[in-house]
C-alpha cells in the first residue's frame, strides 16, 4: 500500500491528504461507506466550514479581475454543490416519504428550495420568499442571517460584493435540475436588525413562465 | 517616537474605580494590528506612540518569558500592574497577544473570561473573514461590532 501512495503523493508524508484509509474507520465508517439516508450525523462544524469557505473566497479572489468575475466564479462553485444537493434531497425524499414527488410547478419548487434545500445545506429554512412587484419573472428568497456570511466583513473597495453568490449558484443548479432555467444572483440588502440580510434574486427564463401559463 | 516627554502615559484615577480602558492586539512579530479605546481615563496617544508601546510590551514579554527559573516553562508576563492601571496579556498558541488595559480593581476572573471571549470573537470575525490578511492590521466591521457587544 505504501509504495503506491508514495508514488501518488507529492511529499513523503501522506497524512496531510484525505485519502481513504482503513485505519481511521475504527469508530466511524468512512464517508464512502456511510448510509446516504442518515442525515443526522452528516453535519459539519460551522467554524470548519467558515474557514474552508474563507479560503475558497481568498483562492478565487486571487484569480479574478473584478467583483463581477468573483461573484460569477462563486456562483459556478455553488452550482456544482447545488446539482448534488438536488440529487441527494430527491434520493432521500424517495426513501423517507410514502409518496415522493418531483416538483413540476414553479411555486412549490421555490417553496422546496426555501425549506428543504436550505435545511439540507444550512440547517434552517430561509426567512422569506417574495415575488417582484415590477417584473413578473423575478422571485426573491431572503435569508436574514446567511450562515456563510456570518463572519465576513466586505471591505469598502469591494462594495456590492455578496459572497452569497455561492448560495445563488446552489439555487440556480436546483432550479435548472428541476427544469426551471433561471439566472440567479445574490444581493446584500441589510436592515438595522439584520446587518447581513441577503436577497437571492431569481430571474426565470421566458420558457418557464410560458409553460406555467399553459399548466394553469 | 515623535515625542520624548517623560510624562506618565496613564492618568490617575481612583483605585476602586472599575473600567476596561482599551484593547490591543499584537501580532507575533510585535506589530500592533488592532487598537481601540473603550473608556476615558487613559492619555490620548498618537498612532505612532501606540505602535512603539506595543513593540516595547512585546519585547518585555519576550524577556519575562525567559526569566523563569524552570527553562521553557514560562509563557511570559500575564499581568503588569501599576497604581492606576493593569496590563493583562493573553498569549495565544500562535503568538498573537491580546492586551487588555483595565483599572486595578477589575477582578482577574472577569478579565480572563473577557480575554477568552475576545479571542474567540477574533477567531470568528477576523480569522474566518476572507478579506483579512494574517499579521496585518484588522479592519473588520463585524469584529468592531462584536467587541462593542462584549465590552460596551
């Protein structure tokens, strides 16, 4: 085993790398062997996630030219998470409920993102869903205290940046996966009680609205 | 230092008076990365003077950590007490120092708890903030707000 590992790893100590090994599985089965339906023990610590997310933002920031580019990249990363989140929530729903269902109408799909997806990713439902007054194709999901922004202070020269673009990417992937293609962006909309309040703006494609009209 | 006056840095105040005057955060190289006053009672210093004082304290701390008769066992000075003030130092494992300037009447247990809370706030609001560069001055609104909540 050692000879093949040495071949793979760039340094001689392989302890730094999270290669699956039998020795650590004494107390807990490793992640590949755990039951996918048991979500109770699959939580990760918030500080560990915060550190990881902070590094993700720093890593991304070094490789982009501006705020828009940074948000786009975070969105892309979130998209990769979102497509997996949708897959696993659908899989779990199939096992846990007697009548598992796939959302095909817009509002129930948005509600499912607001409650189920948010609970699966952040451990709590989002705080509100709103429909835009000005544009019929716009919906908003509002989180008063997003977990990923809890410890982030955006400096002045980055004004307008919202790291929740990552969440926006998750939402975009879930909507895409459910067949509601949309452009999703995140905006910082602070209030005096909730300084990190964030609005996830969903701009649906025209085809979605046309289909909704037919289904009515 | 821009001035060479020998006047005491800290003004006189009554000994029973309890107050938390200010907080410094000193990085592992001895640079002052955060300085904030919470209560009146200290002389107003210029930014440069604070930097010099922090550097001096860093040096004193390095010396005190070598004064222990048991080699390698001392973490350095924890409290430096004067007639009108106390300097309380929390040294973290990474070499960052949290320095709390208080009145002498402030009980040690309160200070220890407070320093631990400040350290934990620092770990959250500063270290988990992607826009903070380690060892550089701390500019985090969230840290300022949280400290305000802790100390008031």
